[in-house]
C-alpha cells in the first residue's frame, strides 16, 4: 500500500535526520535534504530566507490555501543512550521530536505530489528553522509574508506529555507566552563589617524577589494562569564584601497578552519603588519572546471532527493549557489555524522533551501523517 511506503520512508528519513542534527539557524544541511526531496517530487520551492524551506502545490480549485508546518532545528544537548541512530554531532541532538516532524511533512509532501489531481486547496509546506530560539524562525517567515495568501495553518507536535493513542488540542489559549527579564539593582558597596555605610543590593534583591509573586496573587485574575520564575541571581565576589550591584534573571509565562502587560508594568513599578525605599536604583529589562499560542475555535472544531471521524471518538483529547511555549503562535496571530498534539507517551517514549535520553515512538508517525493527509483532503 502507498501509505505503508510513506511510513517506511518517514522512519528512514527520521533516523537519518536524527543522526545529523543542526542547531537553530544553522540547519543548512537539513535544509538541503528537504529541498532536494521536494524538488525530486516536482514540488515548487518558494524563495524564502534559508535555512527555512517553503514548498507550494497548486490545488485543483485554488480558491483556498492552507499551510502545514514542521520545525527543523535541534537542541544544544549531548544525547545519551545506545540507539543505533544516535546523534553523530557531539553536543547537538534532536531531543524534542523535530526530526519526526520533518519526516512526517516530507511523507505528506510525497502523498500530495502523487495525489495533486484530487486536492482542492493550494498547499504551502513550511519547513521552519529556529523554533527553539529567539529571534523565532516563525516570526521571520511571517514578516517575509509566508502567510500572505494563506487561509488557515496547521501544525503537529509529537507530544510525550500525552498518552500514546491520543490526539488532541484545545480551542483558544493552549500554550503560554515566554518573555525573559533582567533586573539590575545598583547599590553602594563596602566592607561586610560596616553595612550601615552601604546600600546592600543583595538585601534589596531579596525584597524585590519576594514582591514579584504578589503580582501573580494580587494583580492578576486568579483564572488567568501566569508564572514568574527567578532562575539566576548574580552578585558579589567574596564573603566579607558587600557588592555594588546585583542582577536577577528570570522568565514570565502567561496565556494572555493582557497578563503580560500587567506583569511587566507591575515589575517595573515594584522594582523601582522598593529600590528607592532602600536608597538603591533599580532597572528592569525585558527580553521579548514568544506570544501565547491561541488556537482558532472554528479550525479547532474542524480538527476535532477529523480526529473523531478518522481515528475514533475515544482518540480525541481536549488538552489542558501548558506553560511551555511554541513559536507556532506567531502564525496564529496572523491567520486562523490550530496546533495539534499527537500523543506518544509509553514504553518507547518515556523521557520528557529536551531530556538527553528523549526519543520518539515511531509508531505514531503513521497517525500524524494520516492526520495531515485528512486535513488536506477535507479542507474546503
């Protein structure tokens, strides 16, 4: 059967890509692999900034255009384990499933090329660089106009956090925004035995850190999930010197743009106020990252119907929002669409995403391929 060939090819492609991972923004060999495959299938490759690759197939009607997306970058982590297809690039590994995403979309591309006479909408095939870093590869492609003539966009993530045999999504907010911050507190240093002659930035920093959680508990609606986490504190050189300055580094996660605005404005107000009260100066810098991922309700309903009809009612799962982020959100800010989890948690995929021993369950590749194909066949 044709689809059996697609599955075998997807597994072969995935294992090759797993052995040859490349970091975000550096996926030039991966890009060449994808481009060569698309050209061999007689699929037009559009002119977008490499290493992203964008293919195009004209539909029989062409009144609608849908985009399908796969991310292509790997992580700066040394892979552990003894799998025969382990990464050959030391310190770089596909430990999030993007190798599987590429293989899935290549298989779907082959199916599209062989069945173009039966496909009504135009299809844009997005193999996107740099999902794991900022600046985001999705943001770059959006700014280049990749969605200019697209009516809807769909993406799949092989998801270790969902049981194998389940496929699902959530209408509305499904994944969080991510924005990082750096707070610099400028005090006045001196000897540890004479603290009264100093403005201790470490002491001030402890008050600032404590105050940040009051934003979550007292300034936001309790029904609007948000997180402020401090991940690093830098200050001082030795045990008996009070330093001049301290730096606090952390991250903000939330499911709504309104919450992002509230958190950022409150962080500035609290930091400056507390520092002034102690005679220090405080400055907050934000490193703007990925916006919340918000699925379109209508397209989410379309996907739910396809999952139930194709795989059975028991397969569909209405997922809970998570505070992790995904730059597919940039596409959904521009056009309606949906991001879908394909569950694979089980004996073959026991470690979480980004773990050195993470691996995907190759059995679920066929479900993801079929899901994309059904989207293409049924979108009107």
